[in-house]
């Protein structure tokens, strides 16, 4: 995982424990004050929110405890590996795409971050500028040419 991904998980954990948790506890207390809990929809909704929040807190704590943070500033080279920013050109449409290869937890395709275990990242690992790669995608196989590999 990158240090950015680790920091993002830490922020989420802090937000869930210091902001969300107290809000949910307050909502449960308020709903409890309304009386009969068996038919109190607000109470049941607040308890459900509490369950989801606590589950996510446990999940994030687990990810943070097992995380292996890789310092991207120390990475360099000509070949694609974890942390690389890769520029590709679709060989059919000539459309340019830019991706960074990151850990599974921090992947966000819309932001240009693809998981190291994704089909496109697996196809790119070990390749260099000028290499052509074929990626099996849900819409069929796509061919890309690597035009840039950089780190940092």
C-alpha cells in the first residue's frame, strides 16, 4: 500500500471513531427516549447504522495493522512495478489513459488508481516504454502501448 492509501485509511478510521460513533450513539439515545423499542423505526435504523460503522471500523483497523507501506519516493526504474504511473495509448482508438498501480485497498479507477491485482496491472508489471500489452477486459481484449513509466 502507498503512504497516501495508508493516510487515507487513518483519516477514515479517525472520522468514524471520533465523529460517526458519537453521532450514532446520540441517535440511539434519542430514539430510546421515544419509548417502546419494538416498534421504534428510528431506534432500529440507528442500531443498524451502529453495526455498519463498527464493522467498518474493525475492517479498517485490520487493514492498517496488516498494511505494508511502500515509500514511492524510493522507487525508480524503466519497468512497470507497484507505485508506477503509467501512460498507455489504446492501439485501436488512440485514446490515452493514465494509471497508477496501487494496493487493492486504495484502488479507484475513476481517479486513475488501479489495483496491483487487476487484469490491467498484471499485464503491465515488468513491461517498459514501447511495449505492447493485451488486457482481457469485460468488453473484450484491448491492446495498449506503454508510452511513459514514471515514479513519484
